[in-house]
């Protein structure tokens, strides 16, 4: 499935307080994202078992029927194989959600200057690319210049606030910003870095599959790549002495939750980020000494995206009516196995608890089930029941599809519940299931009516709301968008985002984000459903070193880059 959440824990942070003017101290979407599984048909031929005794960690992270060989770290996470973004390639920094702080990685420190219009990174010395060539600040500059040259690769809109980037020496990179932009730290710091000497001759980095990566991460060697399984070996030149402690990673192809759950329950998988129903009974009870899980409520928000470029979803009354027709309590109980909680009108998960605005929560009656009020809103919007009971306006019936991934069983069930709920309003919504690749392409290009989706997990709610509301991130339908999939832009929100970008005092940051939350609650740009569990299961039969509720050094889930890199470097043979 996607990301994760279960034992209710409250974590908070202020990335701006952490970042403004300070050097990073040592101590991370699930884009969203993350893969999952479910009602998919029978799996293709079973993957070959791992060699007995080999220290290869078997991971289930993305569920697809067969693998496509793509390791391009400049593309969106759903378009490439795990762990391309953080495990094969690496960023300069990793934000650790569980600790609320940045962990230095390819950069050892950063500093703000010039009124927060200059951001300087010191890159780590002694780092080599997996082919033995030296990593330097020039590779960082080259990577960001690639994003500038190829706008389709600038997934976070970095060049909307960056004026220039230069290496003043082999270990120093300076980013000059167009305006004070403290939240840019995560967008810049989390960017995977590519080697100039390998990528300078790539004709089209947007379509480049990068089948044989040269990178700085702990796992860079493609040992096996077949339709049903691929294996990665250790980087022979990894910069962290003694790491990784395992020989490599192994990825069998499972098309859905049903198949991956069976593999997890049978002990064939060492680490996973999947939705497992009745996990205490079916998994933990089978081997209490070795079978474990942890689902903190910090995995973003399971969200219904209404395409605002299409009628009737451009009408806030319709969006709110649809939301009011959804029985979230039923979804949480039946589809999500009571692992989670319904969304409130801020759309925030527990990682943002400190920022939650109670007034915005109170203002958002549209996240509560209220069929009578929903019908009233549709009447006000001019959608009247037709002869067959389906509402009609200007001769067009309220009939549309809700996209979901084939095999993501909890989300499939959620959509099934929603389509039944919406019939009560006179809306004919139908479930449309796609394999992940087709689903994700439609999501990115905006070629959908409504779609299930996840939200990014970032250091502050600024990043979260900017992804969902900024006019700066709205792209034309047909052009891939990494974040604002529903194409909703609010210029009033952009004004508040710009205020936040320059704010360094915590009280001022909170005031601004309180206003942003009120705009979200008033306008319902998307329809939040439930806090997305940060799914994480692991077996200690062969490996240890995983994060736990007792030792939350990072998220357990493999679904959120770059934070899962903290785990990949800590797993060790038992």
C-alpha cells in the first residue's frame, strides 16, 4: 500500500526554526508514495527463492506484476524502482520525521545568510561514486542545472525560487534565492544528486532509464534484473565505513496486497510497507518472537483528488457535498481495519499536530457525514435529480469515475464504499482500477475525474499545503505534475506561502499557517479521507536493526524517501 499509521503518536517540528541560520546537526511520500497491493488477479510466476544463507534482505515495497528496469533518480518516485531516490542515489540531507530534525548526508552542514536569500552547503569529503570517481560540490551544481535545463525534472519547482547555484570550491555549494525561502531547504536538501561525469552525455535525461546506475548510495550494483525479481548488491566504494552491513536487497514482484500479504505472513519477506488486515492474528501470532510491525500515524493523508479542471469539480459546493456524502467512519472500520482515524478539515496527519488550527477544524463541517446538507449544496449548485435519480445540470448527469490502483485492497474497498455512499446523493460514481503505472501516469497528467492518492510528508505543513493549493505548481492537463495533481491554484494561499517563506519566528509561522488552514477548510481543494498509516512490517528471523516504537530512530516504513535511507544503512544480519 502507500504510507503508514497506527499507534497514535504526536510528533511535531518547525523546520524553519531548525533551519534558519543554523548548521545541520547529526542526528525523511510515501511521494507518495509508496506502493501497495490488493484485489489483483493471481500473481505471475512466483519469484525465485533467495539463495539459502545469503545476506540479502527481501523487501516488498512497490507492488507490480512485473518489473521495468528504470533507475533514473530525477523522475518521480512511482516511475522508478526502489530504492533509486534514496538508497542507490542520495540527497544532501534527510529530514527525520520521528526526531523532527535534519540528518546530514552528502552534505555535512548548511547555513543561511543574506537575510535567508543565500543557502550554503558544505559537501562531505571522501565520498566516491560507485565507479570510484570522487564526488564533489560540482556534481550538486550539475544536478540542479539539469533541473533548470529540463523543467520536467524540477519536480519540486526549485527554480521558481532559486536564482543561481555555484560551487565556490570542491566542497562548497551556494544557492542564491530570488527571495527569502527558508522552506526551500527540504526541496534542495532532499534532491537526489547525480554524477556529472556520467550524466553530462545523456541526450535526454527526462526519458533516460539509467539501467546501470553509478551512484553514491549503499546499494548500487544490479546483480539480477528479471521480470519477477531484481537484486541490488553493495556499493563497493560506500562512504560509510562498515555499511551497509548486509550483502544486498532482493525484490520479488507481487501484483497486489493479497500476494504480498501471503509472502509476509509466510516469512518470505524481511521488510515491507503493506496494508495487512488483522495483523496481530495473521502475522504476529504466527511467530511472536520475530514478526513485528509499527504503524505510526505519520504517513500523510489518504486523499480523494477532484480534478478542478473538470466540471463539476471546479465548484467548491460540489467538492464539499461529495465530502459530506462520504462515511469516513465506515471506511476506517471496513477498508482500513481500524488502523487509522478519519481526517479533519485541516487534512493534517499526526506529524503536524503542533500546527493544527482548532478553528479550521471547527470550520470544516464538510468532512462530517451529512447527507441532507450535501443534497442541499448540490441543489444550490444547480444539480437537480433527473428522472433516473441521477443529478443533472445543463443536460449533463453527475456521472464520473474514481481511479484507484488494482491490488491496493484497502483503497479499493474505500472507493467501493464511497461509490455506494454517493448514490444516496444522486451521484453515479464508479470505481476504475488501473495497474500502478497507468494509475500514476493519469494522476500526474491530470487525466482523471476523481482519483485516490496520497500526500507528501514534509517537514512543515507549508510544504503539504503548497503541494495542494499553490498556483505556482499548477500545470496544464497532459503535462506531468509531481505534486498538484488536481490542478488547484489559490492566489490568496500563495500570498500566505510567500509570507511564510521569509518568517523565522515560530509565532509568526504558526499565525500564517493558521490562515492557510482556514483557506483549506473554506475551499476544500481536495477531499481528505483518513490519516495514512506509515505501514511497516519486519521479521527479525534473519535481520535486525529496524526502527521500533521503543527505538523510533526513523520511520519503519520503506515508503517515504529519503527517510528510508536511514533504515537501509542500519539493517544488519542477525
